[in-house]
C-alpha cells in the first residue's frame, strides 16, 4: 500500500473493516456488492483493492495469521514439542471456526502448489512447520507427517463442523480423535 494516496489508503482500511464484519457474519461467501454498499463505495473500488474474493479474504485474515505465526514461534521454546504443536493446531482450529471463511481460504489451493507468498497458507505452513519439525526431531510425531497433512486436517474439521449447532464442541471431538493418531508409534 506504499505509494498510494491518503484517500486510497483510507478507502482500503474502511473497505477492509466492513469486509471483516461481513465475513464474520456471513463467512467466505460474504457479498462483495454488499461490502461495497455498506462501505459507501462502488463495487469497482472494492475490486480495485481486492480483485478476487480470495484476495479480500486473505486481507481480512492477515493480522490473525500473523499472530498465529508469532504464537508458533513462542511455542517453539516449550520443552514438550508435541504438546506445543497440538496447542497451536487447536488455536488454529478455534480461529478457523470463529473467523468464518478462513478454512475456505486455506482450502483454495494446496500449500506447495503456487500459493502466493503473502497469502495465509504459506504463512501458516511456515509457522506450523517450525513446530512440526521440532516434534518430529524429538521423536514424538511420526516422520511422515507433513504440515500440509495437519493443515488439511484442521481445515477439514473446520469445514465439516461449521454448521453444527455447537461447532466448537464437535470440532474439538474430531480434533482430539485425530490427534490421538499423531504419536510416533501409531500406524
């Protein structure tokens, strides 16, 4: 956003704030036209800042994804690397359930298949890989588990449970069942 006029930066910030509220209320399918109306701008202005729905969703989740990266770096200092990894994955799942649409953003494309470097998937992948690498090195998570596997697991649980009456409880149960199979000696 450097080099933009101050009114363009204000428009961007205002559209983003409106988009955050719309996505929180309606998930990844929030209407770009409704965002434009609520923000008091034309749909062309929204599309100039966010040319695709994915670009808009990425911007909505950018700060929280950054925070999850910081959390992973802090957890990397924990002596129990498996517990640190599981805690981070649980926090990611909780956020994916609370921030309707994050799981949709992460499910658009696999991490290794050309995702933009400033998008959510590579940032979360790098954060999680730090914790996973330590857990594998410590021998508490199987060596064949990849960060892509774990993010698919979290995204799948979030998407599968988001319409339950109590998505957090259902997601927690599915997560606990899945994590029980992450041990270094599990088949």
